[in-house]
């Protein structure tokens, strides 16, 4: 077994930014200014890539031309294209802007529903969706590429209790509107808001950036009006720019803990087998769909397991399930059959 612990050193060599906000808050323009500033600061020679779901890239072309930074674009909302562009950009570009990540999450859900002919997503569907989404987040963090991920703003709701003790569902915060854990991935997370400079008519507006999370804790919690790359330079300067990038160990997993003879896995399989046999034996005794048969099945469950709730039966230990199965099999004549054979 190799030693996993080693002396700490900076190993995040690429910026992983996240910006979110409502329409008109300045996400696209600010992310473009950050990309241009980062391109110049790192003396990059490869172009900036813009994966566009909202046609916003059209309107920042003049900005990139003015700064003489080459811009390449792709326009799609397909999650499959998100993975493809991320891989392409890592090979041929220096920086990738994704605007907006919200569309890719929505498209992934829509495609899953269409593929499986579903009218709605239930609890059991979220596991494969989240597993597929992790294909993106793992690449986002581990890619040897500066990535600026933009998303729409969503609301955080919670039960808030007033002075009289009455609870009411209220908005208590904001987040990036995508898969719920997406906002945890960036090392620098920024909320963009459009604010009026004063209460006076005609006072004008400002695009304000609030640093929601700075993992270096250098500019955490600070606001910047009409920000550019320089606003976030303190965070960038602490990255291991030009060095070896190591975010996580993507090849390490825990499969070795789940061998074929794993005790926990065997118990789970045994439980499934017992429950299937119990259900089948009950229906062999009372196969009808009339009221008397249904009542007889419930009474048998009650007399055998102490409950007529199937959910409660599934919570019982394997040894109790086996005892109950043995009793029901006796009623079906299985004990006599086993003896004679």
C-alpha cells in the first residue's frame, strides 16, 4: 500500500472560476474581461474558447478583437457537446468560457426523460443523472485548462420561523442554477448583481461582483463594481501557474472494497432473494385478485411477520425473513416436498 500523505505544496495550476447571476447582471461581459486579462497575464499563445448557449459570444467579439486575443466559439446546449468541447479546448486553447452551465444541466435532464419516455423525474432517476454530471465536474476540476463557468442564479428556500413560531417557506439565499453541487467546484465563486448607484432618478447602474467563495481567503466576501481581471488577480497569483496541475487523483477509487465475496454485498443479495421468495410464496397460496384473496394475503403477512406493511417487512433482518419464509413454505407443503425428495 503506497503512502498517500506528502508534504503540502500548491498544485492547482489552472484557474477554475464560477460566475452566476440573473439576466443583465454582467456575467458574459465580466467573464470575457477575466479571460482576456488572464490570457495576457499568463502570456498565453493559444486562443480563448467560448462555449455559448445564449448567443452571448457574438456581442463580445469586438472586445476580444480590440485586445487582439483570438476567440473560438461553439454554440450548443447539448451536454454531450459540453464534454467534447472541454476535451477539445484542453488540447487547443488556453481558456474556456462556458455560458451558461444551467442550459447543459437542463438539457441533460430533458434528454434523459426523452430517452426513457418519462413524464417526470423521480428519486430513483437522479442517481444516473448525477453520475453522468460528475463526468463534467471531474473534468472541469482536473483539466489542464483555465475554465470560467457561468450560470444563471437560482434561489435557496427554507422554512423560516417568525416571532409567533409560525414557519413559512422563504428565499434565504442564492446559488448557481445547475446540479446542486456544481457551485462547490470552482475555487473562486462570484455572484453578479445589477445595482442602482443611488436612489436618485437617472443615477445609473453598476454590475457588482460579490466574491461568494475564495478558497485562498484573500478576497472572500469582497464586492467589486464593474470588475475586470485585476479585481480577481490576488486569487490568480496564488495559483501554481505554469506548474504541474494536480487537483485530484482521478484514477483512484474504492472498487477493491467491493469484491464478489464482500460480506455486505452478499447480505444485500440474500435479502433481495428472500423478499422475492416470500412474495412469490404468498401469491402461490392466495393467487386471486378478489377481495378475499387480498385480505388473506394481508392476514398471512400479519400473522407471520407481525405487520401487513410490505415496507416494514423489507426492513427486517435476513434471519427474521428466513424464519418467515420457512413458515409460509410449510403452508405450501414445501417442507413435506423437501423431505420426500
